[in-house]
C-alpha cells in the first residue's frame, strides 16, 4: 500500500466538483528543454501557472523534499540516471509524496502501457505521446476529483488510524458509488495491513462476484496465501495469469506461494516469466537470482544478479549485498577474471560505505585463496575483522562466505564465531543452517560444526520458547526478561524480535505504561520490519502497538 507525506490539517467537506487549477502546484520532469517548455505551455493553457521544471530524477527529488506538489508530470525516459519509474519507486518507498499528489507518467513507449497498468508502483495515470492538452486536462481532472473524494481516507491512513480509514472507505462507498470500486480496493489493502485476512478474502470475493477485476483476484489470492490456503491461492493465480498474463505482481505472489510449498522449480519459473515482462524491476531480479542460486541454476542466477547491477544502477534498491551475490556466483563458476572485473568496475561504489568494503574484502579473501595467494587472503580477512570490530555486518549469505574463507585459511575460531552469529539470527532457517553444515563438512570439521550449530541455535531457541511459554501463562515480566536476553543474543532474528514486541505490549497492558519498555518495543519492531519486510505478523503487532499508544494517550505524528 502506498504511504505518503502527512497532511497538515484535517480534511474538509467537498463543496463541489470544481478544480481550481490556478491554485495547483505542478512539477514537470523531462530531460528535453523543448519538451519541458511545451509541457509548461500545455499546463498553463488550462490554468496551471505554479510550475517548476527539472531535467532529471535527482533534481526532482531535491525539489520534492523542499516543497509539496499537487501534480507531477514525469517523462519515462530521463536520459542518464534514474528513469521515471525508478523515480516513482524512490518517491513511494521514501514516503516523499502524499497520497493526494497526482503522479502522471509521459512516455512514447506504447509497451509501457501494458506494464504500468498492472505494476506494483504504477503512476496514477500515463500519457502516450503525442497527446492533446484537452486529453491531459480531462484525465487530470478525473484523477484530482477522485483524490479529493478520498481525502478522509488518506487523512486517517497517514495519521496511522487504519480503522478510521476503513470507516472512511465505507462512507465513500455509500455516499459516492462512483468511487466504490477504488474504495473497495483501498479497504482490501487496509484489511490486509491489519492482518484481517478473512475479511479481506470476503471483500475481494465480493468484488470478483461483481466483476473479475485482475487486482481483486490478485488481492483474493494474497488473502488466501496469508491464511495458508496455498492450493486455493495457486489456483486463483493461475487463472488470473491465464486472463491477464502481463500482471507481473501475480508472478511475484505465485513465486512466494510456491516457495512456501517448497516447489522451488515452480517459484523460479514464475519469476522468470515476471522478469520476461518487466526486466528493469530490481527487486524481482534480486529474487530470481536468489531462487535460481538456491536451485543450483548458476547461469540464471548470474544473469539475474548481473541485471540487478546493470538495470538497477541508479535504483535505491541496489545494495552492497547485490555485488556480493554476483561475485558469489562467479566464484562458484570458477570465473575469477569476472570476479576481479566486477570488483574493479564497482570499486568506488563498494568503498563508499562499510558494508560495501566488507563485501569487497570477503570476496577478495576467497579469490586470493583460490589462486593460492594466502598472504593477500590473510590481509583481506584482517580487513574484514577490522570492519566487523567497528560493527559492520553483511547479510547472512556473505557471513557464511566469510566463514568458509576463514576455514580455508585455518582461522577456525573466527569461522565458528561467524557461523554462531548467523545461526543465532536465523535459528529457524533450514536453508542457511544446511549451508553452514556443508561448510563444516567440506572443511572436514563435521563434529565441530554440529557443536557450534547446536549451541548457537539451542541457546536462542531455549530463551525464545521459555519466553513464549511464560507469556502464555501470564508471567509477562519474566517473559520480557527472557525474550530481551534472546534479542541481545540474536539482535537480527525477526522471529525473536516480533515475540519480544508482543510480550512487551502484553506486559504494558498488564502493569501500565513503561516509557522505557514502549521505546524498546518500538526499536525491536523497526528492526523486525527491516529484517522481514512484509511479514504477515507485523500488521498485527503494529495494530497492537497503536492500541497501547491510544490507551495511554501517546500521540504520534502522521507519517512523512
């Protein structure tokens, strides 16, 4: 669901359907000076005079961070740097534009129409060049009136009062049937966000019974999946894709369902079909690479990870881990020349932050070990140790790469410490624990590995289980102590973090407000969201947090 900038004052009732274009503030984003001037003239012809023009995504973000706009008209192709879709993704991801803001894409590429209609982060509308001022005015008017109708819905959502936002959707459905379908769509997303999956399923069924709209069927499949009704979800998704084969979000969800069913081949196939339609989406390429790598399909994984870096060069979603993923596959393929080339081409990017430096040092240590240059491998591992001492950490896959490099260089104590850290933070991940076990088996240290893994997972599992049992018995005070100890042992374990949040909130319910405890719960919840974004349990915890804050009169600012 889209979020956006907070509103400064409560909504007011609509007076009529009149749009005061003279009051609108517009931003035009286009790399062509001639086109910018033409668009300015077009907008001024129907009354928009407050127009800011910029040439690229970076300038657009700068302007948007410093002032609000009612209307953003953006070209898809912006020359060097981020394109229009990547700009939109960054704006939505960073909550830089309000839900009320109209974002309209301009493109000469007719194929984009097919993609944008079903994309996860689609603009409010798009215009295929060439277009008339009359058409632009008509389309913009329709969108502005719809957003005006949703003002109450947006206000409550941005104030994080999702229940009130649902009530506003219901009011809109009753009072303005013209917008009923859009209101039902937003309400369905709110129900999912609140963890009310059965209600969401019923709502989407209601919409589908009236008209088999692809987004409603996708929503129905998601609600089924979140209730673990995966067979029904797969059936729904396959039917959706039969009738709307270019609905890329359906392929993403299908891959998630297949992974949960442990049908990894089908999961990869779904992602490959999604990528074939929309190859520039970084997160889809990332996921394809990860799934293909897990399947042992190194060629597909390499292509996907290469695409992440190439097609997503200007995307905010590319992280140092992506460079590590590509190098990992290249190393496994024995292509040391490609590894060296990847590191050389991206040296400045990797050296720009500690995590990138960690990726570079770990990769270099493995490459030097493979070539028999053990002195350089040791230097790279020393650099890793220094970075880790300063608090730098990489993703679990990189840490297991590091453990393997340490073992290959006889640094067994370091390897054991790294594996133990990974195991504590992923004690319920079968895939990661299996990979860790293989490292020990390949190093001829099977018994040592069994001991390290048993100790690391056993400790946090014991603390977690004891905390949950104590909470179930109503001893929330002791449960909090156990789970916070578990969090200190495994500070990046999403399952334990979420359990700690749940127990802290139960404890506050029981004994009353504890400022330190509520702040701890907020910190743990933020980290859980970072480690496991989109986890279905998060919605319930957010609602529980909201209830506690409301009960004790804690006011929080609307999201920006």
